[in-house]
């Protein structure tokens, strides 16, 4: 292949886009053969391990079709090898926030169990589920999605607590007065719903471990639509089984998919979805288009959008 090629995953919709399509396996084979030359751009949406990264020629670009890349590739190693990495932002903020609240509502109102009761012709109970109004929402991380979730929580009549790691997030919270900023420890102790929206760096310890779960209310629920590595899933399964917390809604796991014998799969107080918060067709198309735009900008001018915090 000549320099300046954009390699596109076969499953991506790439209408009216030039460039060869490749599977993840065939991309690995191409790299091993030496057929990829700088300044090519490799569009990816799967983890790039150190073995594959070492095969990417210096001067090439890895163009990811998502925001969170910190757990998908070793950015320091890529930089040392002369490989650029780009991500995209703000392509699925509303979709992910909506999915977050779909999980919150499904767990808090026990909708899956309610559905089963109807199908089994079981009589309705006298008491079922909990309301959200006046219950405290804790948002861990105030990026674009976290901010949207905070606003949705306020619309449900929920007081909102939040943690913020970045200066722009602190400024947003201060200017909008939409949330009360606090520490993670205080948020865990006070929140009825804890929703995770912070970034995850590969190899970092989980934000929600057994100690964090023990600090939460026994009536609280945990929701994660960010990254699976933010949660110790073995500890979560134990906490859910023991009643340490009341429920959980998860769209992300570590690893993905979870193994068939994972204890979370046997519990009825957890709702699971397969990393589809940003899955609507129009959202996926925006993500692919943005990643392709980054790739073509790079091969034509050397200027993609860089990874952002």
C-alpha cells in the first residue's frame, strides 16, 4: 500500500470513503507484513495491545471512534514510538446520558422483575420499587456525559452531588450551580444513586472497590456507563448478594463480555447491557464519520484532533 492510506474496519459504514477495509485480524497481518507505511491512518475501535502497537510504523495515526482511549492503548508508549493517537468527543453525550437514566429507572423501579411477574401471571405486590424525586444523585466525573446526567437528575427532582477532577468541570459546576461539588467519600456516603462518568486509565485501580461499596447506603444503587475497570466486579457481586447495596445497572465490564460463569449474571438486582449506551445508529454514524475525518485530515495534512482530557 502507498503512504497516506486510511485503513477502515470492515464493519464500519464507510459510504463514499476511499481506503481499504480490514478486519482486526487482517490489520494485524498487514502490519506484520510491512505493507503499512507512514503516514497511514489506522481506524480502530478495539484495544491496541503492546504487541500490535509495536508493529505500527512511526509516523502513523491510530484514529479511535470513541472518547475514552486511555484504557485501549498505552499512550506514553505510542508517543515514544512516534505514533499519533486521536479520539473524538461529544458524539454521543445525550445517548449515553439517556442510557444511564434508563438503567437508573430500570433498577430503581425493578422493571425486569416486574416484567417477569406479568409473564408468569403473578399477582402484583403491594409495594414495588422506589421513586427518584428527592433522592440524591451522585455523579462521579463531570465531563460532557456527567454534566448531562446531572441535569437529567435535577429534572427528576433529585439533589445532585458530584466530584470533578478538571478545572473546566469545577468552573461549570460553580457557574451553573447545578450540582454540589464534594469529595468521593462524601458522595458515596450520601448518594442514593451513584453514577460513574470519569475516565479510566489502563492498569489503574478501580474507583469502586469493596471499601467504596461498604461506604454506600444499603439502599443505594450503582450505575456504570463509563468503563468496566472503574468497578471491582467481584466485590460488586458480593455486595449485591449480601445486600450491602440495593442494586446496580452496568453497561460496561472488565473484561467484555463478562465470562459466562460470572456471579453478576446470577443476580436479579443488577441490570446488564452489552456496552451499547452509545449504540443508536445515528450516534454510531457520527462516531465513525468523526474518526474517518480525523484519519483523512492526518494523511492529507498531518493534523488530526489530538487526544483530549
